[in-house]
C-alpha cells in the first residue's frame, strides 16, 4: 500500500494503537472518582493537555479543550459567539477554507450578523487586498485556515494578524492541515483561537481547541449545569473519549522521537525540522515528475513558493479525478478525489462540475520509491488517455 491520503487522515504507529488498547485494558473508567482507575483517567486527560500545549507552543494545559472533532468545536464556538455578538457585527471567512471553518460562521446570519468572504485568486492564494478592503470597525472575528487541505496553500497569517488586530477583532485559525507538517507557536501567530485534529498527525480522531487565556471564559458555550464553568472545560460536552485521548499523547510522543532535545518542546521542534525536510524532498520529486506529464495541470502554487504544504492537487485531461484515483487504487495507491470539503474553493476555481481535483498528500512515512511508482502510474494513464483522444 502507498498511502498518499494523509490529508484525509494519517496512518497511526503501533505506539498509538498500544496506548489506546492499554487504556481499555488497565484504566477504563470515568473521571473524577476516588479510586485508582478513575485517577488514572484524570492523569491521561491532564497529560494530553500538557503535551498538546507543548505541540502548539501554548501558555499551558488550561488553554487546551477537547472535542469530538474540529467541526463540532467550531460549531460550539459559533453558537457561543452568536450570544455575545450584536446585529450588524461582522465576521470574515475565506473562499479557500474547509467548510468546517465556513459553515458554522455562516449560521451567524440567523442572528443578524454579517458574514463576508475573502476572495480566492486563480493562483490558489487569498486576495489580501480584498481582505484589507472588507475588514472594518464592525468586524468582530476573522476565521481562516493556516493551510488549505485542498491545494496546499499556506496563508500569510502575519499579515492577517496585523489586519485583524488593527480593528481589535478576534483571530481564529484552522490548523488541521498545517499541524502535520509544520511547527505551531500560537503565541507567535498571535491568534485567539486555533483548532486542529489529532487524526491528521498520526493519532486518533480527536478535535483540539486552543483558546488564548481568558478568551473561553468570555463565551457562553453550550454547557450543562454540571460542566465545570471555566476554561478549558466549559466547551467540553459529555464524557470525553478517554482511550483516544491516551492515543493523542502517544502520537505527540511518537513525533518527538524523531527529534532531539532536553524537553518535549525542543524534541518536537527538531522533529518537525526533520519531517519538513523529508516531506519537501518527496514533494519536489512528485511535483516535478507529474508536472512533466502531458495533460496534467497542477492546481495552486508551484513548490518554489514558501507558502506550500507537501500536498499536490491536479487535473488530467480526458479523465475525471475519480477515474484517476480508481486507476491508482488498482495498484494500491491511496489518493483522494473531489473537493475534500473545501467545496467553495473548488467551486471558485471552476472545477466543481468537473469532479474537483486529484489530491496526493505526502506524510512522514512516504518514500522516494513510492513517489516514482505513483508518477509512473499517472504517466501510463495519461498516455492511454491521450491515445484515445487522438484516435
């Protein structure tokens, strides 16, 4: 199997699988009890918050909230913000984003809040002049992705932060596609909220939310009377997935084994340098190989841009993205086709009615040999498509 489906969810190492199963074998209990297995569950949760805080460069574990997935957490934030925003307030979203960072904010229209979208340019980057023209004194929130899961664009967050804070608005970042490939320092980014998903960086399916200290306490999130009424707990609903939480800690530890340092944060920083170097080499190999194939059109920026993840999306003349992926699947190459829930971006780029794009996503476990095999399989399909076209 050649796994190029990482942007939809990465494979997990044995250490993560063991952590999940060991929780069920040894510590399976609800939290906040006086007995040993319950106390172990408390430790599992607290430890994961500490490790995710290190992964994100956060102030501390009290800034990390846990949810079913990123989408559910974003909806919870949107409902809470609807209770503090006023009619006439504005929220900025983008045409590039995954629907999980668009749909929840579009529901605010029901509360009289104006939701405006920043345009996407044909080259796959955001139009920052349009951003600057649309943000104003009524803007309360800018919600945008750090990186596009559909075409790999990395947004200019520094510029976004400057524009957002000029108008005293909040900045919320979707880092789901960014987190597997690059280090994150929420304090350096200057964001108020950041969301990511552990199943994109070698862990179980858990949604994670960073809130700058004091931010969550300002928001009346949906909560039970029995929920702890303070950060990070106030946005967490019901019993958490404790076994998966144990797996998330193991995923962070796994990434840390790829780096050196005296602390977890130092190891993670070094690990991401190693991961980035490996993934960039493979991305260049894959990009250069398929871009030379007749009939291929790469969607988005080329790899000379510093604003790029190792995710390559393309179209092939004469074949739908589904047909390309079905051809690759015959050789056990896992690739995705479609819009990947970034449906607005694919629509704006004029590709939605054509089946979207084929997406190849590189992860740390991929190899140069896998890139060469994939290139050759695509080349053969392109040749057969071209020959049928010319007949």
